[in-house]
């Protein structure tokens, strides 16, 4: 039995216990990923061969895709070669950082627009968008020090800037 046969047999054996979307994903993985391993005999495969195939896949595909492919391979190996201990190294998942504009850039972009007041309220108060949208001039105190938002506590105090 080859690794390809084991993967295909695992998918067929699991048809009744897996969701259709998972089965479709497994079929996609079987057809498109880790193909270099499929002709290898199941009982003679070693971790070095699998690591080489994983490294090749990592050069072409996203880490997440390779992890999914490896999980299918791992499940097939557990079913048809339970004595095999799969040890493959994957690179750490790199967090994605987004660049946010500076507060000065945001304030400059809003200045003079029709949403300036609403945007300033959202930035400098605890109000959410729906609460800001619902504000009316009658909710604001005459001296401008607080406004009512219809919740408990009923008023939000706004300190005047010096």
C-alpha cells in the first residue's frame, strides 16, 4: 500500500463521519498537495521524506494550507500505520501587524467634514456608533458640559478643554 492509497482509503472510510465540507477539503488536498509522497510505500516512509515534501509545499503554499495537508496525512498514517511517529517541523505562525494612522493624521483627515463631530465623540468618549447616531441637540446641556445618552448613568460629563 502506498501513502496515496492510504490517504484515499482514509477519506473513503471517513465519508460517513465527516462533514461534506471537510470531505471536499480532503479531496482537494489529496489532488493538489503533498503529491510527491503518494507513490512511496507506506511502511517504508520516514520523517525525512515527509519533511522534504512539507518544505517544498511551504515554498509554494501558505502555512495554513500545509498544516491542513499534514493533518490529513497524519490521520491516514494513524489509521494504516499506527506505529509510525510523525515528527515534522513547521515554521512558527507569524502574526500580522496592521499599520494604523497616527491620531494627528486621523484628526487632520476629519477636520472640516460633516462627520468631524461624530468622529471626535467616538474617539474621545465611550459612546458607540449607534449612540452617537442617536444623539440630538436637545440631549446636550446648555453649557456643553454633559449630554444624556438615555442609559444609566444618564449623563456623560465632558470636561472643557483649557
